[in-house]
């Protein structure tokens, strides 16, 4: 029988009985999944392992379990992809976070671009979405997410290779991009990157890449790019 997976927000030491307080998780285990003492589940802390465990005790707000077996979880991909996405409508941006996490994106960078539809987002909710996506997809490491930043700040601080996906004037196809090495993939808003932003990418030495596909919505383009870079 497949065991349910749950994330806990502190390190798991397999040699010890783990006790912690998390009212929301305990409520989920007790009321939603009907867990009892002696039942088994998988817990993970984001470090890359699954811990098959037995529940020792459950209080109103606290939980104790002992680890029976530790399993290393193979990463989704051998490379790390940071997805820098211009802020778009809330539901669409959250969909990118969910699906990107399932695919194996390592980091999300919300970008306030010249044509962004929004200027901020709910970071706490974004992390909850990432954790739930990890629990459901079998992923044992949780991506990171930065606070929203301007494109200029990203370009000034970033040392890794950068790929900017653009609808106009891009000389390269995604087939021309290396399938190895870490990269920051930058996805513009619905209207694309502005002329000033395109020039800034070129000055940075970022590869300007087109998707050989019909015009895509920003959220669709983001997941298409993540899929091609991680699984292609």
C-alpha cells in the first residue's frame, strides 16, 4: 500500500524519536487521513530523503514518530533550473509554482518587469503550494522562492548563465541551448519583455531564445520551458 507523504519544517534525525508541534499537520493526519498511533507514513524535511516512519503518539497539536527506514530520493534532474517569471495574475502565477515544483525547478524568482500585471505576491501561500506539490509528486527537496525583484536587480546580481525567452528578435531556438549546467530561465509577461529589458539582457550576455510554438500565455511558456530544460 502506498504511504502518504508529509513535510515537516525541521531536520529529521533517523536515530531519534521525532517530536514536534504543528497543529495544522496534526489536524490533517488525525481528521482528514484518520491516522492513529502505530500507523505508518513517510515524512521528509526537504533535505532529499524520505523517512518511512511509525507514529508513536499524537496529541491535540503535537506528534511523535520513529523512523523505520530512510530512502534517498533521486532528484528530478541532474541540473538546477531557476525560473525567473514576470509577475502575472495570482492564480496563473501559483499554477506555475505548483507545476514547476512537480517538474523539479530549484528556485522561483518573481520579477517585477515593465509590463508586469502585479507588483507583489503572497510568499507564505507560495511556499505552502510548493510543499503540497512536493508531497504529492514524491519530490524530497523543496524549492526556494525569492522576494519579488526588478529585472535590473536580477541582472546585476546573477552570476549564472541566463536564458531570456522572447517572442520577437530571438536568434536562438531552445534546441540550441545546452542541456547541461545550471541556468536561470527568464519568462516575460503577456506582452513580452520591453525594448529596454531586451537590451539589458543583451548587455548581460543572456541568450535570447524563442519557443518554436504558437504564441503562448506567460504561465504556459514558463512550464513549457521548465519541461524542455529539465526533461527534454
